[in-house]
C-alpha cells in the first residue's frame, strides 16, 4: 500500500468510478514540483470510499496510459548577464531529449541548460524525445530577469584627520560587479592606484583632497571628496603663524591680528586660528562643582604646539599674586587635534582663575627690539625707542615691552586698566610681552 502524496505539491484530481465505492484518480503536477514516490508517471491510485464519499483506504496501484512529467531541478528564474546552469528532472530518464526555444546565450547539454543569458523575458521551452520507447512532448516556462547592475556607491571614502606617521587607508565600494576603479588626488589621477582601497603612510605630503571613480558598462560615478589632513608631530610657533596667513607685521607672540585681544601664542597653544576672532568662552569655560567643593575651568590644548605651554592659575584677589600652586589638572578628553583639560581649585569665599601661554623654545622665546621693529616694517626715521610712528603718543619701547603693534594706534586702555581704586591703593592691570 502506498502513502498519500505530500500536500505541498500542486495537484489536480480527476476521479472516475471504477466499481461501487472504488475510484481511480490521476494526478497532474505543476511542472516545477517534483513527483513523489506515491504517483510516478503512468500510475494511478485507487481509493476506497464509503457510501457518502468519505475516504476509507488507499487501494492497489494499477498501470494506465503514460503521462510524462518534468521540472527544473535548481531555483529559477535566471538573471540576464549572470552565468547559469539549470538541470531538468524527469519522472523517468529519457533515452533522447531535445530542448527548443532556449533564449540567446543558453545551450543544451544533456538534461541541463547552461551559459550566459543575454536577453530577458519569459521563454517557452519545448522538451521532446523518447522515454521507454515512447515519444513525448512537454513544456516548461523559463523566466529570465533583466540584468540589474546599477553603478552606485555602497561605501564612500570618509574624511581623515590623523597624526604624522600614522598609516591608514581610504576605502570605497560600488555596486558594479565588474567596476574598474581609479583614485584621484587634488584632481589628478594617481598612477597605478586602481583598487577600491588606497594606503597611506602618514607623511605630511599626503594631505589633500581625494576622490574615487568607478566605471562599468560606459557609466562612470565619482565618490564624494575625502579630505585627508595629516598633522605634524610638532609645529613650531614660527611655522604655525606663517601658515595662518597672518601679516608679517602681526606675527609676534603678543599680537592679536584678529582684533579680539587674544595673542597669537595663546591661540597657538590652544589650537585656535590666528585670524579668527574668538570670545573668552572659546578659550575656556568655568563652572562650580558644589559636590566636590571645587571651581573648575575647562580648556583645550593643541596636540601639536611644541613651542608653548598653557598655564592655569588662580588668585584669591585681583590685588594678590597669581599662582599655579593648588591647581589640580586632569585630561578629560580629545577633540579635533586638541586635548581637553580641566583645572580646578577649592572654592573659597572669593577667587579668580586665568589661562595663559608661555613660550618654551624656538623663535617664539626671544626677539630683540631691532628685530621687532624690522618685523613690523617701522620706518627707519621712526625707529627710536621714544618714537611713536602710529601717532598715539605711546613710544616704541613701551609697545615692544607690552607686545603691542607699533604701527597701530592704541589708547591708554590698551596699555593699562584700573581695576580697583581704594583709599589705600590703586590696582592696575597691564600686559607684558614674553619676547
């Protein structure tokens, strides 16, 4: 006795009464479904039913006319432009087989069809031949999908900001399976760089703008521009100020070419731009940590300033001495080539904190009076220590000592300010050049 065929097959049943309560049924399978052992070609099953038609049992198998069935053995449909190999299964092995109606690019090899389909559509395949000496004709329908190879970026190269000597790579990837790549730097093709990734050694000369092009089938797509910035392991103040576009007459460590009162040396040490105007909050922020009982000043320090150091100081009174003693320092993070630091002191009845920069080496440390005059293009006839070429009455020597520009008119508030006028003393603040 045979089992019922699996219900996963698509079956059409034709019942024919053979005798009382005995029915013969012929199964017709969808061409893509494999025949089960329950109903092979040329077989029929009998079912025994009760008087009202309920199935009681499956009876014996008897032969009837041939009914050849076939199916695709691998998953279909196919895709144009992709190599394919598709087998055809039969309920009985044919002794001869001819397949007609194949799309261009596919050929028959025994009971398989293989090749590279070049056209899409639904194709009617006619299978003819002999099985057990009897001729047969069957039809299968093959679907070939259009070629889908849209050239587009899946991954684009990112911007990179790294330290000198750090090796890294830029990578891009397009959707085109046969895409050809080419890297460009500053608009010029890089010789022999035709892979999706580009390796960098981390030398300063590799800084620039990079794009990756992918080409396939006559289509070319260009990636976003990736900016590569490689920072020097230690920039001197002289090279920094020269690279900032600062006029030669305003390149002193005490000059403030942006007009914000923040000297070049402090911006250099903090990793700021010399020609951009900033407010005090761009240098540091202050807050009170009541739980810890401390006053906290947060600031940023350049990773690359080799000629200066930042000093956080405090004083209980503006009339008193500034000191770094008692100031606790802690590095709390990093951002864009700068280290983030916190300086804190115990909260008292009153107090003040400040941030200053001190030159430590190189040309930023000292500059003679004559060099200072020459760097600021002071006319020879106005180069005496008591001369005032800006016409503001402030002599060159005083401006030199305070880090002011001899060719820019200043007033008394630029030289000093009165911050406390008490019966017993007068307190003023003033600037002193570190050169």
